[in-house]
């Protein structure tokens, strides 16, 4: 029963994370909402949902948790994520995002003295080759600006994840950070007021992204996380771009190009090699 619970919670969390990509891409492609408004509605909705979940557990002081530094990283992730999805497919965006997240976390680990072994260096080369292949000019290459924004979103989320590690009870910390990110999002929307657009469908997509696939998704993930080994927790997240790709094809009628499949396999495979080799016990 424990294994089934772990599987169900983990699967739901990964679907929720992929759902963020699908909802944002659908909103910015198919509705009139602008990226800044999507960011603001998403963060406000996420903050409200997380506050409600925390309150139901008897904790009504979320600002005791989290920090402004983490809130800035969270806001930077959410904003660049939204603006990037104006130009890339759900699958492409999720691949760039999670590749950048893992690369950031691994890179910071190296900076702090965790030296890669030979197998890990080989994984780095495979992943970097895949990224170059993905971004090379061609009919199926993503727009450079959108690709750079999504990579920045991944870097921001990687930094946020590392800052949140060991910062206290995860759901409470995430709630405090979401609440602190709301003023930053409102400043962004105010600065972009002249370009503000909104319709009911776009608003609902943003609410779903914030309340369900972000707020509830993170809460579910933090329920599963203590039950997973560190290696499993890192590698299972590599399933998100695959889920997003399938969702993009089935729900958004997005093409699944050969370049994306080959480059994605190289990027995710290379990162998996780095993670697994880093956790291998010496003989």
C-alpha cells in the first residue's frame, strides 16, 4: 500500500507540473490574456490555495515562513516562464525548463565542491550536445528569445529549489514565498498595464495553473518527497517534459518533431546519467 501511495502521489505531482506548461501555453496561444496578467493571476491563485491548505492544517501565520530572496526567485521563474510560452510549444518549453533546473542545481553543487566523475562528465557532454542540437537554426528550432527566457526560468527555479531545501516545513515555506511574490507580480502587471489583455478563458487557465497545478501540485509533491530517495526524486522529474510533450500532442495539437525527440532524449538522458552516477556507491 505504501508503494502504491508513493506512485500515485508522484504521478499526480508530475502531471501537475506538466499541466503548468500545458495551461500556460494554451492560455497564451489560444486566449487573449497577456503574459504579465497570467503571471499575476497564477501567483495570486497559488498563494490563496496554499494559504487555504495551510489554514486547514491549523497554521494561519504563513509569513513566518519563507523569505524575500526565495520570493524573488519564485517570481523570476513565474514571469520568465509565462513570457517564454508566448513563443515555444508546451513540450519544448518543459524540456528547456527542466533541463535548466537540473543543470543549475548540478552546477551549483559543482561550485560548492561536488566534483563530477568521468561518467558524469560524459553525461554533461551528451546533455549539452542535445541542447545545441535543439537550438541550432532550422524550421523546428524555438525562437531564441523565448528559449533564453525559458532557460532563465529554469535557472530561477533551480535557485529557488536549492534555497527552499532545508528551509523548514515545505508547504509552509512555499506558502510564505508565494504570498511574498504577489506584490512583485502586481508591480509587473502595473508596469505592463498598457499591454494588458484579459478574457474569461485566459483568466480561468491562469487560476487553474496557480491553484491546481501549482498550489495543489506542490502540496502533493511535498507529500511524496519524503517517501522518495534523493536519486529517485531528481530523476522522476525528468518525466515532466515527456508528459508535457504527450499532452501537447493530444490536447493542443502540437507537432512532435524528430529534432525535439532526439534532442530531448539526449538532454534528459545526459542529465539522468549525471544524477545516477553521482549517487552510485564506490566499489
